[in-house]
């Protein structure tokens, strides 16, 4: 296997090249991954404040904090891709918690439009229910606008589930968005269906659960979990078909910066591989900037 500067030996790469509230990972993962079709129940301010305090304390102790010497000198630009339920959202929670990137999920942006009942949302839902790609006229500008916001520019971004076609990838490049790394999660099909059917979301924290692999911690959380409207066995098969039709054309455009990770492993193991690729990337980028 070819060696890549971003990878350790257990991570595969297709081709070597170059180099809400502030919730914490354990209690309150990234609220941006909320299924926006769900209602958001705000916690009382006191509770949120003490939760934040607990989070800060947890984070101080946590090994998931970047040492100042490991910080990127310029914002990271990362894409994560994979079949439905390959674990993109789960890994994004872990990545953003450590690297503090702005998580931009095309599916979340679309679900927010659906929940808002906008014209775009109504049109998007028709495609989402059929497991098809929502037309570029709706998605492309939505993602471009989010990427252009100041937090994305300043902190760096983690783009989840976009681009999903060569036309989306081309548009992104034309707008001047060039990723440093393209992460592809690879998971066998039979596992994906099981993951989709068992997935549940916490509308309060946005956290992603699985009834078997990542069950809720308390009865209270279990009682409020909800399911996405497209998380049925029938719909995931259609989503998979769409993914399989498009994945190669997208991959071919990012081949030289692609890191393929075995997403069927336990989520912490998957994260360790991604983490290793990201820290290698940061070292490379920092070294380049220092010269
Ligand atoms: P989107 O919301 O992006 O859905 P998706 O691609 O089908 O991906 P998912 O969100 O279902 O899964 P995931 O990979 O995030 O997995 P998760 O971490 O939750 O898109 C929805 C729809 O919007 C599309 O079908 C399309 O219509 C439209 N759309 C989106 N982007 C578009 C675009 N660019 N252009 C046009 N249309 C677009 O994990 C799943 C489950 O597995 C969870 O229960 C989790 O706990 C569990 N799990 C995760 N990792 C592990 C692990 N390592 N081991 C065991 N269990 C795990």
C-alpha cells in the first residue's frame, strides 16, 4: 500500500499525494447535526450554563483537546463522504469536538428547509422521500452560502454529504472551495441497512444514537428519541442506489486527497484513524507554512 503523509499504516488511501450552544462531546454532541424536522426543546438557561461548565471541565480533562502545538496555522477544509448510515454524522461529532471545525451537513441544511416549510423545502422533500439527490438548483447555493459565512472561513469547515455528484464538485471548485482532505467511509451494504433502521436522534441535544450499537444513556433520553422520515429499510435501499450511482464520479475528482477508512469498525476506532490523518495533515500544512 502506498504511504501517504496523512495516514498511518492502518488507514487506506487511493493514491498518495501531498501533504446552539457550546455542548461537549460526551453530553451534548454537535447540535448542527439535528434533524431539523424535529422540534427543538430548549433547556432552561441555568441547566445549559451548568452543562456548559461541566463540558468545559470534561474537555479540559479530555484527551480530545488539541495541544496548542498541534493547532493548524490556517483553517482546515475537510470533506467526509460515504453511503447512507456509514457514520458520517457520528464521526463529524467527534471531529468537530476536537478540531472545532464548522460542521456543514447538506442533509441537515435540507431538513431545515423542510421543517421551515419553504418552497425549496417542499420540493426537496419529494426527492428525499424517494432517496434521490435534491436538484443542484436547491443544494448548490445553499451549501455555498453556508461555506461563505464568517465562522466557516475563520474556523475551517467539515463538509458532510457534499458533493454527491460531479456537477456539485465542479460547482464547488468554481466557487473557489478546495478541500485539503476527502474522507471516504467504507461500510458493507448489509451493515448499512441495520444501522439506518436502528438509528434514533435526540431532539434536545442532536446526538445520534443506535438502539443496539450506541444506545441512549438514560430512560429519559430513550423516551424522547425520534426517527428520521427517510430511515426505513425501503428508503435506505433507494438512497444506497443513488449513492452507488454517483460515488465514483465524485471520488475521481478528489482521488489525490482521498483517505479511505473502514467505517465498519467501532466508532472510536474509526475516529482514531481519521484523527491520525488529520493530525498528519496539520503537521504537513504547518511545516509548509513555516518554510
Ligand atoms: P443525509 O442526511 O446526508 O443522509 P445520508 O447520506 O443517507 O447519511 P445519513 O445521515 O443517513 O448517515 P450518516 O453517514 O451520517 O450515519 P450516522 O453517523 O447517522 O441525506 C439525506 C437526503 O438528503 C439524501 O438522501 C438526499 O435526498 C438529500 N441530500 C443530502 N445531501 C445532498 C446533496 N449533496 N445533493 C443532493 N441531495 C442531497 O450513523 C448511522 C447509524 O449508525 C447511527 O445510529 C449511529 O449510531 C450508527 N453508527 C455510526 N457509526 C457506527 C459505527 N462505527 N459502529 C456502529 N454503529 C455506528
